[in-house]
C-alpha cells in the first residue's frame, strides 16, 4: 500500500474553483461595475464638462446682469441705450456709413 495519492481530493478542487470564480467576479465588478474604476473615470470627466458649462453660463449671467444694470432707471448708460435702440429699430444716424 502506498500512502500517497495521485489526485487531489474533490473538496480541494471545488474550494479552489469557487475561490477563483469569486475572485474573478469581484475583480471584474471593481473594474467594470456600476461603481468600478471605469465608471469613476467617466463620472469625473462628466463633472469636468459640467463645471466648464457652469462657468460659461455664469459668465453669460454676469454679462446680462451688467447690461440690465446699465439700462436700469438708477444707472443709465446712454451708449448702451443707443446701441440697443439701433439694433432693435434698425436705424442709423445721418453721419454714419452702412457697409453690407
């Protein structure tokens, strides 16, 4: 009788197969899952784009607020008023030349 076995026990094979399967699953989920690395990179890129869009909209808002203040009753900018009236009405002064 020899005391050594040629094949590993079935329980050991099943244990390592289950451990390998779980390790593979969790590794895949950590990289490609809903909260994985690829999703995090995508969210950070979207955040950067949204921050740039927010800054551009804030600049537009500041410009509109400035023009609104300059056309208000408390502070009237005559040059801006003249520019807006010409733009809306399509009028020019007699000393101006129009180039089309």
